[in-house]
C-alpha cells in the first residue's frame, strides 16, 4: 500500500468505517510510515475538536418568530378550507398553485394575484405607489383630525369627559393622568359614559360600522374638592361612608397635615361597582367645592379577546399533552411529557390571573377622591395662569394631533418596510 | 428519541394544528438552529433559515411518510434550505464555486496572523477548537455540510447519504477531503504539536 491510498482511507478508519479487509493493509502501512501516522493523529485532533464544539443557544425571540409564521400559515389554511368548504381535502396544499375552477376559489386567487403582482414589482415601480399611498394617508389623517376636533365621534376607543368648574388654572394642570391611560388612545367629546359602558360598543372602521357584542370597558373617575378649614376628618368619614353605601371598598387612603398636626388633605382610591360610579361621583362631589371632576372609559376588548384566545390555545395544548401522557410507555417519556405539561400549566395560570384581574377591573370601576382645606394650598390668581393655560391647551392639541397621526405613520412605515422586503425578496429570487 | 407521542403530534400538526406543531418546534428548534448556524455562520441568516425550515416543514408535513426519523427529515429540510441559501448568495458574489480551495495561503491563516502579529500570539489566544472552526468556515459547502453533519451533529455515513441523496462513497470522500482541507488550513505550530500539549491548550480555555 502506498501513501496516497493509505491517506485516502484515514478518515474512514478513524470513524471505524473500514472493513476488516481494508483495515489490515492500512494498519501495516501505518506501522512503517511516520507521515501517515502523523496525518492520522492530526485528523483525530481535528475531529475531536469539532465534536467538542458546544451547542449555541437559541437566539431570543426566534421561537416566537417561528410560531408566528406557522400560525399565520395555519390560519391561511383554515380560511382557504372554510372558503372552499365544498372541495376540502387536498385543496390545502395546492391552493397556492392558483386554481380558478370555482367562483369561491377565484376570490382567493384574486388576492393571491395581487400579492404576487406586488412581490414581482421592481423598486422603481414601488416608489410612485408608495408616494400615492403616502398622500392618501395624509389626506385621510388631516380630514380625520378636522372631523374629530369638531366633536365628531369617529375612531375613538377611549372616550373621555371632563368638567372643569373650578379655577381654570388648576383644572388644566398637566398632571391629569387618568385620561392618558388608553395606549395613547384618542380623546374626544363623547356622550356621557353611563350610557355606553358594559353595553354593546360600536367600533367604526373605515366606512363599515361593526357592532361588537359585549365589549369590555374599564371605567375610572376622579373627583377633587375643597372643604372649609378643619373639615378634612369629617369629609374623609363621609367619603368612606359614600363608598360603603355604594357597595364599594377603599383600596388605598391617606391623610396628611401641616406642622401643627392639623389634617389639611385627604386622598383615597376606591373600587365601586361600575353601575354605581356616577352616583358615587355625584355624592362625592357634594362634599365640597368641586375643583376637578373627570371620568374616563378604556376599551380593553381587544386585549381581552386576544388573551382569551391564547388561553384557550394553551388549554387545548395541555389536554393534548395529558392524552399523550396516558399513552406513554416508559418512564423517560412520562417525565418528558410531564415537564411539558407543567410548563404549559404555568402559562395557563398566569393568563387566568390576568383575565381575572381584567374581570375585576371591568366589573369594578376605580374612583379616586381628594379633599383639601380651603386656603391650605393658596393659589392667588396671576397673569401667568392664563399663559400657562394657553400653553397647556396648545400642548394638548399637539398631543391630540400626534395621536391622530401616529397610526398613519405606522401604516407608512409598514408600507416602506413591506416594499423594501418584497424588493429584497425579489432580488434574492432572481439573482 | 423516537417517542411514541411524536407520531400523534405529527398527525395532528399535518392536519394544520399549530399547537401540536409547537411542541415539535420546541423539541427540535435548537438542533435545527445549530445545524443552520454551523452551515451558515451568521446569526441573522441562521435565524431566517430556521424560521423558513419550520414553516416549510409545517407545510410539507402531510408528505412526511415516516420512513426516516422526524428529526432526520427536519435536518434534511434544513440542509437543503442552507444549500439553497448559499447558492443564491454565491451567485451574487464574483468568485466561482468551482474554484479550487486555496490551501496554504487561506484567508483563515492570514486572518489569524493579521489579528495578532506573531504566530506565538495566535497559539496563545486561539484554542484549537476556535481555529478549527474558523478553518471549517472556509471549507467549501459541499465538504463543510458533510463535516457538520458527521462531526458536529453526529450523523452516521448512511444517514448523511440519505439526507443529501449521495452515495456512502461520496460521503466518505467528502468527509475525508474536508478534514484534510482543515488540516492544511491550520497553523502548523498548532496542529503539529503532540496530542498532550494541545489538550492542555484546550483545558486552559
Ligand atoms: Zn504513508
């Protein structure tokens, strides 16, 4: 055996892949040839180094990306299947081959064709399209802003009503937090909240108005009053009494005073059943001179529906795992399935906790109440308060505008990214 | 690892059940990602490919006949996706795939030397595993694929042959030639030292 033949079989020898007949002459050659011995040694080193490479960890977020793609595809399959219920079966996997043999198939094919057409467009074709879309979105958002500021009831999902009977300087103070809680939700004039909570909400999108049964709302109200000197304790007792008679409870309360240990202010957050919010707010307002009264509704239906769907998915997964556990034949299998079950169970429990918390929030409204002594926090009217008010008003308008424009910007960004992605994909496909 | 329940999961997933499929994903995603990452040593590309592999697998699951293990099948889908990717990428680059591998003056050796001035430094800072990995990344993909499947993922010659649709003889020769290429790419000082020494070096890591 010469060196070349010997060398060519070294790897197979190393991996134990040589037959007896092939191994003998090689081993004989190795005994005599130092070069080939060294080559074998070095190949062993290399193979062992490769074998000892540690596994790399999965990058964060990859699992989520995989499943998002898979679920999107699964939904597509289901849609196709239900849209063409007549010809189920093998339809699922040749739907993409653009069948045109039935009217319902044609509908699917139409959108597919648009998508295909778009993904085949060149960068130069994209620019005018994107520009046109940009102008359209701009026009829409401008008209939407005009419509909203004139008191229309358009896309708003968090409606808000503000009364500001007291001093304007105080009412417009920038710390009005409860109104800003709805995911940058839009604020606009709305009908009194009592009429719409817990009922059937209307969601206006485009020109279509869809009635969504059982929308979920979170109600919040805020009342601030001024009372005469020395009346804080009394007011606090009355306020707590009002909460109790409305079947609510105090979640948190505090009283603070000045250096003479006289109480000068009182603050509480109470939970009351949604249906008695207005009565509670009225009664609390009667306790003194109202300086601020404010209520808001936050629509959490989408969150709720999403969480609910995910919970149901997980419960299905758990049931399936339980079935599988019943079929397990060995301890190893059992342990593995059990591990998966306990992980799924943990997720189910945390989702249920979140849902319960949402249920609590929707059935019980939050009412915060504060009372201060007259003169304890003197605010002499000054020319600056007018300037401040104008400034705050301008700021609010700016925020309102930003909230209006944000969705358009998102749409624009999506268009750009989508375009860029398609172009890139096309580039990859054709090169 | 051929579990009884896998058959149940595969059946459900092939009917479009994404939850059942998720359990399979959780079981094999790390292996698939590792394979992709070793074939295409770029985190983002390997992530894209891993996602593509599972989506493709989900779509093609009804065609999975169960004549190989599910994991082998998945890995084959992954290898094909990686090779496709490399082919697409290669075509956009100027040099040709068929160009013979540059042996002695490979970019790996040069890179190592550029980094750190002298050969002694190289040996000080890079473990054998690291230099081998760098050398592996400059082996052409036909050979690299076989090395990754055999030495890193631990597949047998037969499994690799099935996976790539080539003969066992081809697997053997590609594996050997790939390893020999790595050997030639390594700095002589590192590879030629006695086994004991290089073991010490690895321990120091
Ligand atoms: Zn020899």
